[in-house]
């Protein structure tokens, strides 16, 4: 079974497209600038996408819809 589960992630973010977009953007940040981020103490995943999904599940990573409602962006 994969952790975190899709059900627990969908309770945090209600769109699979948004979930994929935010987690991919965060994984890219972690990969390209690892010196700016410390690995969470209780991280179970060793890959960047898994770490991003764990951050979403723990509510460390969230998103906000901009005023024009056409653009979504990740917010720490």
C-alpha cells in the first residue's frame, strides 16, 4: 500500500490535477535546491515526489487560488 494514500491526500486538496501539479512543483524544488531544505525528521519516502506528498498530507505544503482564479500556486 502506498503512503500517503490518495484518500488522505484528496481530503487536503480536492483535485487530482492540483495535487499532481503542486507535488511535482515541490519535488522539483527539492531536487534542484536541496541545500535550501532540510529533510523532515519523520520522512518515510526517499524520493522527492514522495516527500512532497508527505508534506501535503502533514499540511506543511498547501495551495491558494489567486484572485483571477486562473492560476494556482504552492504556498509554504
